C-alpha cells in the first residue's frame, strides 16, 4: 500500500519509509493504538540503556511521576507495561505511579494556586493569563534493579 | 540498587521536536498543528485555507492518518506540496516522522506548513512535533463538553476553531457553556466560530493566521 504519485507533489510516506518502525515487542492486539503504548516504549528504551550502563541483570521496580494534566489512564499504562516488557530486562518489574497536582501561577498578580475542576482563572485577581508550575510531568523518577 | 533518573519519558520525541523547531525558526517557516476529532472539519478547513492563501503564502501540508490517502487526495487539486503519513495504527504523529517529512520540502520556498494530525482529541496533544502552535479544531456536532473532557489540548492550543456553527439550531450545543469552559481552561486563547461549509466566520481564522504568519515568516 502506498505509492509515489508521479507528476504531482504528493508523497505517500509508507512507500518512502517515513513511518518509524516500532520494535517487535509482544503487545496485545490493538494496544499500539493508545498513546500509553508509546509512553511504555519510551520507558523501556530508557530502562534498557540504564540496565546496560549500570550492569543490571533485571529491573525490579520503576517509579514514574505523572502530572494530572497528562491523559494517562493508570490501568492502561500498567497493562501496556506488562505486555510490552515481556522478554525485556524489565519483565516483572513493579510500576509505581506518583501523581502530581496541577498548579499554576498568575502572570498578572503572581498568585500561585492549585487548579481544580479545570479552573485556571486566578482566584486573587480573576486574571486569565496563567502559567503551569506543575501537573504536566511525565518523568521516570527512579529505578531499582539487581546487579548482574 | 536504586538509581535516581529524573528523565522526561518522552525525551527522545522532545529532543527531535526541539530540532524541528530550530530548523523552522532558522528558515522562518510557520508550522501549525491541527488537532481535532475525526470529522471535526480539519481537512475542509485546510481546503478553505489553502484556497485563501493562494498568492499570499506558500503552503505545504503534512497529512497524518491511520489509514488511506483520502484526505491527501482531497488536497491534491490545490497543487501544494503534500506528504502523507499513514501511521499503521498509531493514534498520533511524532516528531521523528515530521522531521523526515519536512526534509522532503524545500523550506526556502515555503511560508506555512500545516500538519493535519490523526483525528483524536487525546494523544496528539501529548506529543510535541516542533510546531509553532497547536490549533484545536472542534465542531458543534461533537457537543459543548469537549473542552472539559479533554483539557490538555485546550490548555496547550494557541487557537481554537469551532466549526459547523450553522448546525447549532439542530443540536443542544450551548455556546455560552462552551465558550465559558474554554475561558476557564485557557483565558487567552482566541476562539473562532466558523462554518467551513457555509463559509461563515472564516475571516477570523484567516486574520489570526495572517497575523501569526506576519510575525513568524520570512516574507509575510
């Protein structure tokens, strides 16, 4: 499927190989359509690098910090991690999830506040220009493993 | 053995996105990432936009879909450079694909690149692709509660286009509730209410685009 359209400037990228090949990890059918799968793939890439650098035979636990603005469903993330980590150094690792509240700072008066119910308006001055100070994190905080 | 890592999970995508952003800034090319549900009107909005920009701005399009080339073929008659990315099931575009797609364009001859992301209000908002800004495209027929349900996109977007306003009278869409929910999430985002089909309100979208391109592009 996919072909270059001669005589036009439309390029069909499957033929051009522009879709990056995903590693052949065992996953449940359809799981790759959720973005938690992309997140898990990135996590496993990092875990593989860490295990190599630190001579770990296996990873026993991974702690993630996830901001509440991120659209990560914990159950889906766990399911994706369990499925995709088979036959990797992280197989059987415990996944610890720590969630971070959404907090913001008003750029008009400087007031800091916790955002609840999607309400990003400053409670001090009713200003609508705010910047996020926490809540959009997607971080591998720490890893535990057994040395080789 | 415990190792403190403190690494952004999407580091690899972010690094590529930052590279893309750097190249676009050096070339003074504006890249806009259109994100919205399937059927919100992203492709139709692009059809109208490309027609309006003819003779004003040189346009290129990166079209993202899970499957088929239908949207790319709809845009072909406009005779602008188009790259189609079929994601084979992935629900969003990532920066590596965008970088490779941009490499096929002559950026010295382009002012604006539109990325039509995979139809999805969730995942595309999570992945920086190096764009100047995300534009949320939603439609009256999806209901007025989408900003509350999908806050990340509406929080991150630089502009919001609400399409299909001609169908308001046939739905229960509460315009006041919708605009208020957007303002609560993002008080500074311009909200543009349009009907692509009836060509209503498009002038507000074109004005935003021209003002933004004027600031960013090489030869506005």
